[in-house]
C-alpha cells in the first residue's frame, strides 16, 4: 500500500502520511485510531498511543500553548521551593504534632495503599489516594502532618506510574512545602533527592537530577543518617550515569556501598528502611545500563530481581524488562526473549503505565531482530497479555 493509498483510506494527505512514517510529525490520536481500524491492527496501534504521547511531551520544553497551567510539568518549578527548604531553619520534629498520627486510621490506610500500588499498580491505588487528598488534606495537615505528607508523596509516585509527570510534580512540591513549614529538614531532603530527582531522571533531565540530589546532600549534612545518604547518593550516581560520566558514577556508587555497610538500623528513620541491597542492585543496574556496561548491568539486574520482595510486582516488572533490554543490546536475543516473557507476566499483573512503557522500550531494543520467530512470538504475547495502557485519565474514571 502506498502512502497515497493509505492517505485515501484515512482521508488524509499523502504528505502527512509520509511525515508520520518518517517521524517528522506526531500523529493525532484520531489518526492513530483510524489507522488501527483501516489496517485491521486489532487495537495494537491504539495501545501505543499513550506511549507515543508521552514521548512527544518529553520532547517539549514547555506547555505547547506557552502558558502556565495546573498540572503541566515545569522544569523550573522546583527551584524556589528547594531554595525555601534550604533557607528554612530546622525545627524540633520530635514535637507531639509530628508524631500523634502514627496509629491513626489514616496512617494505617496509607500503608495499605502503598502495598496496593506495589502489588497492583497505580491504576488501583491512585483514585483512593486522591480521594483522601480531596476530602481530608487540610485536616491531615493540621493534625497529622506526616500522614498528609505521606499521602502526597504516594500520590506523586503513583502519578509518575500513570505517566502524569506534571501531576506528580505538583504533589511532591505540596509535600515539600508542608515539610519546610514543619521544619523536618531530613524528610525534605528525601523529597528533593529521591522523589523530585527521580522524577527529573524519569523525564530525561540528568542535570536537574544531579542538582537536586546535591542540594539535598548539602542541606541535610548535619542531620543525615548513613542509609539516607546512601539513598541520596544513589540518585546522584544515576544522574552521573545518564550523563555518561563513568568515574563520577563509580565514585558515588562506592560511597553508597560504604554508607550502607555502616548503617545502624536503630538510628535510621523508619521511612528509609526499604532501601537495602535489592534497591541498591536496582540503582546499579540502571546506572550500568545507561553507561552501556551491559554484562555488569545484567548481573546487577538479576541480583535485584533475586533479592526483591516478590510482593513488589511493579518493581519486578520494571527491573525484569530492563534486564531483557540489556540482553537485547548484548545481542543475546534468545535469552532476552526468555526474560522478556517474565517481564510481561509481571507487567500484566499491575495497572501501570510505567510498566507498559518499559515493556515497549524492551520491544524497541529487540526491533532489529523482528524477523526472528522468537521475537515475533514475544510481540504477540505482549499484545495478548497487555491489551491496554493504564493512564491517569483511565485511573480517574475508576470507581
């Protein structure tokens, strides 16, 4: 079928078809849906639309209308809140108003929703998290500030999982504002170095991620514990790796390992208890993948998967897909497909845009081998097991 033939069926000019095929122009959602119908793709093109839209938005420096709108991601929006946090005097966070909520129903539900997100993805957890914020946030801030911050931090993380970076940024910055007012310098550093810096990495801005992690390290120098510093430096290592700086990345990772070896669980805040050997292996695998050191990336990726709590299904989906992508880059196609099936099985269990996106990136690494039967079969398996990509709009419509 020529471009003119397809254009005729789609009621579109052949030049538009040419530009879309050559990646000179992004197709509209309507064009993608129409192509799916005309070409008999059985929903496979529609399945890719949210992934395509995310890639388009990542390449935009600002809102396409040039306006400031709610929930649009703004790279410079973190500058003032981080500066306010750095300049704010730390207060005694052992005051009763920061601890009385520990046994509250809201806090218990927050912990349950964290587990729901890990096991089932943000599509299941986010609607209820937002409902709590919509109805009880002011009361939580007044009486249970740590729980309020926890809900906002979780909402941000789940929004990232649904591909809504601007929404995630707004949740994280609101949490940072509350933390700054309350004077909890250490948790503010966590929001900056882990939440906001990981969001910057997610959007491909390694320079901003490095700045945020560095600011958090400096701002918590007098309060930080070993595990907290390790988590902050792990993000800094990721930023160095994304920029291709092997020496700086290696130095940061060595310091992370040294910090973790010296930690005393009795002296660590409870909210950093998750960061251990499995998460370190995960961070290493991402660093090594970005640096092109795929044999090492595969070793750390396999270690992360082996050590990961099996209940963290979303994380297993992400790490397994990364492992398969690394194998594909090493031209170990058969092994990549074998691991890829496991990644798809994990991703099929969670309502997560990010997991589906990682599966799509895994398939992109296998595209040079698309004519091989094993790769074609994996493609078919993906489309049978992952019939749709869960986005923020779909989650918002959930009961």
